[in-house]
């Protein structure tokens, strides 16, 4: 698996970027700004690590966990009841991250096994 080519990780970076930058554009409710900003930055970082070092299965699980956290963040940060932009951005972004991370786990496992075999 080549570095910087996995579309799943690019999607995670994009979602992180959208979630983080939306805190400066979308009117914030409750504690949506810190939750979205921190989780967005962590998604960007995990996506870049995955892109730079494909085959790190643990990082795929980190991305999956960040996606789940993004889904539950509106309830944790008290901005789910408003049903506004921040809540929808968190839910949709989290679902996208969970799906792409789940899709990337199996290829990452195979990439890790391919590197351990002598050629």
C-alpha cells in the first residue's frame, strides 16, 4: 500500500477539516465549539498519520473511535437539543468517519501483514 494514496484517509482528513473550520462559520450552541474543534483537529491528525504510514491498524481504530465520539458529541456537549448546524455536522461527519474507518481496517491489516513477510 502506497503512502498518501488511500482515499478513506483523505475523506477523514476532509471531514476533520470541515468540522473544525465550521466552528468559525456556523453559529455555535452549547459546547459545540470545543468539541467540534478538538475532534476535527484530531481527525485531521489521525488521517495524516494514516496517510503517511499505511498499515497502522491501531490508527484506523483511533479514527473509528473519533467518528463515534463525533456522533455522540452533540449530547455530551449539550448541543443536540437545538438540532442546528453544529449537531448535524457532528452527526453526519461522525457517520462518514465511522464508515470510511471501518472500510479501511481490513486493507490496513493486509498491508501490515505484507510488510512482515520477507520477499
